[in-house]
């Protein structure tokens, strides 16, 4: 993340994202596949890493976007120029993995009181089962692995676009750590980028 300044001198927190270029690999149709979607490839593989099965789609990442296919052609390049300043986008990615965490951090439990004769640790769950079933019910919020799951943040604004450097400046934070693959989808228009 970084910050840029507007005309009045106010600091705007932004995430700088290197986006594209992406290429249309395949157009899914209702007649053949049962639904309409655009399959997009990102990050071309080096010539020596292309196996026989990947010759038709020599990309490291393939993603599908449910979109109107009449706007796209196979082999078409999609870059950051499809976005403009002020666009509202949704950004999806894999969140940072935090490993094994307790119930207080993982689920936001309040924990136990820290005074008045509390003899046990303050950040524990408390009771996890009822007397009637004599077991812990499935789906009970318990300590465990946190993060590392798909997260979508909606209604983020594009503050600045630099097509020559392939950069998007998105207001606010996006999911994942540095180098994470993100899917950026415009809200009001049909435009996508990876």
C-alpha cells in the first residue's frame, strides 16, 4: 500500500496493483458449455516450460468471468486501459494465512473476565457443548486455521490508472499479501482484469 494526494492536498490510501496484460483464451457459449463466460489467461509461460497439454493455452493462470461474450474475441488482449478513474470495482483474492488461531482472534469472541477471581486463562472459549446431545455440535465455532480463503471486497474506487506502466491505484486495501493474484471486476461496466 501507499498514498497519493488529491488536488486539495488530502492523503488517499491506495493499493498499487500491476494488472495485465491478459488474453482471451476461450469464449464459453450456452450451446456448447451451458453458460456464457470469457476465459482469460494471465502470465505467459516460457517456451521451454510449455508442455504438450498446455500448447493451446500457454498461461500460468486461467480464470473465467461471467460476461457478455460478444464484446470479446479469442486472442484479444485485455489491459488496464479498460478501466478509468472513478470506476467502482470488486477485488477478489486469497487472504493472508494466519495459521492456527484461538477463538478470540478467529471469531471475535470476547473471552473470559480478567478480574474477580478468574482462575483460568482469559482468552479461552468457555463451554462448547450442551448437556442434552452430550457432544459438540457440528459447525461450532472453535479454534483452528484462519485465513487463506477467498475474499471479495466490493465498492473500491480506482483513483488513478497508468497504462504505460500497467498500474492501477485502488483506494483502500485489497485481500492477500504481495504477489497475490487478484481478480478485478468493474461494477457498472462489463470489464475484467487479472
